[in-house]
């Protein structure tokens, strides 16, 4: 990661961070923050008073559906069902 590269974070969601990853973007290595999808949902329900369905829709549309450059955060969903 270069000094001028800013790693993007989701506002007020530090408790949902599960780690970082380093990956390729073209010919450059970038770092990305990795979030738990389930924890994001729980946070939006608890903090913002959304229903589970509203929170899931918010995450899918506004976070997963947004590309903000090479350091766009990554959302991980568990396989447990």
C-alpha cells in the first residue's frame, strides 16, 4: 500500500471489522478493510432502528452495490444457514 492511498471505512461500523486484506488492483497491491455482513446488519438494527429486512437491503444496495475505488471495503457473509 502506498502512503497516499487511503483505506476506505464504513462510518460508525468499526465493531463489524473482522480484518484487512491485501489484494491486487491491476498492477498495484491495495489494502481493504473486511467487514462481517451479519454484524453490519445487527449494527444497523441496533443503532439505527432498522428491521432486519431494511438493514439487509441497505447493506446490499448502499454498501455492496457501491464501488468507491480500489480500496472499497469487502463484506464477508458466513455460510451458516
